[in-house]
C-alpha cells in the first residue's frame, strides 16, 4: 500500500468535495492552471493522500493539480454493493471528475490500479484528456505472486467484509519483521483509511488487478501523449514489463531512482519534476 510522506496539506492546497454529474468526490487541490490542469487517480487501498507530496512542487511548476478519492474510497462515499465498482463505472467517474474541473482536456495520472482505471477512461473518451501518465501500472494483470496475495485478500473480504478491523489486523500481522515501523500518526491514518473504504470497492477492484487483459495495442491508438513512470523496483508489475509497455505505446519513459511501487510518495520531488516536464511538452504537442 502507498504510505503518504506527510499527512498535512501544504499551504498552497485545500481539501473539498468536488460535485460531478456522478456524485461528489473528496479531493485535494493545489495551484493555478498557468500551464494546465491535472487529475491524479490513486491505486488499490490508496487515496488522494498518496499524492500529497506532489501538490506543492506541481503547483509551483504552474499546474492546477487535483487528487481524488474514487467512489467508495476513503472520504468519498460509495454504495454497499459490487456493481457500481466495475472498471467501466470507475472510468466514467474519472470522466465526470475531469468534466467537473471545467478546464477542458486535463493531464490524467493513474497510479497502479488507478492506471487501469485511467486507461479505461481514455479508451472511452480520449478527447477529455491532454495526456495520460501510467504510474507504476502495467499492461494487464499484476504479477503472479501479487495475484496470489490479492486473491487471498479478496476471499477474506468476501467472507469477512463485515469485519474490516479484523482483516486489517491480519494484514498488518504479515508485515516483515524487519519493516520500518510507521509513526503512530501514519499508522492511525492507514487503519482509518482502510476502515473508511467500502469492502465491495476492494473486492471488485481486486478482481480487476488479477484479471485485467492486455489493452496496450488499443491504448496505443489513442491520440494523446503518454508517459510510463515507475520506480527502479516494482512488485506489482516488473520494471522490464513497463519498459516494454512504454515501447509498445510509443510513450515517454521515466524511472525514478531509488523508488519502488509508489514514486509519488517515495520520491515526490523527482516525480513531480518528471511529470511537469512531460506535461510541458505534452501541452505543446497538443497545441501544434
């Protein structure tokens, strides 16, 4: 899971509820659209807070940046049934969020599962977006090892979704013994985020992670600039697989030194610099 580098918003940012044609979504927003507007979509078990380290540097670079909790995720409400969390439904949410920003085509960034959701949104309507960044997100289902872990989690949620505290405790009990302990503040936030997320959202999106087909060829035909960004190591999609995906997409490729599955949280300054540089060139390419 992504662990935010901090939990307090920078002074340039604010939190509010974004009203869209498909309901309200909790967001963090920073910056003015001097160079453009970006929408950031988090991953599995994640939230808008995973992008908190990107807000100030991207605002400083001249971008309006909006990070969102998807439906049923952390502070965005969601129904207690499975159908509304189908990938196509979540993709339509992203399109509604982009439209509600009132900025025309926006730069779309999807982290991990958020990359699969963002990809589906672009395939549905590429004209809504100025560019697409797939961050630590691959061409199809996650690695076999992670599929095994995710299947176990989905099975636990199907059987015990009424006991989210118990599932959380079991998950944390499996943390490596040599793992660096979270601060009390971060530990409280991570547990609270888990408890606030609808189990049905996790069940359905977990199934997406273990079954998503390869749609790279289809995406390569979407006429907008693309970036594949990742850390040097990734447990969900091996880095060589993302290298190959970038080649197949004709996308720019950035590897963030020292980062793993969450460069947005692990190396936010470098990640923000790479995003801003890409958006600068992407905006120019869509203009000319």
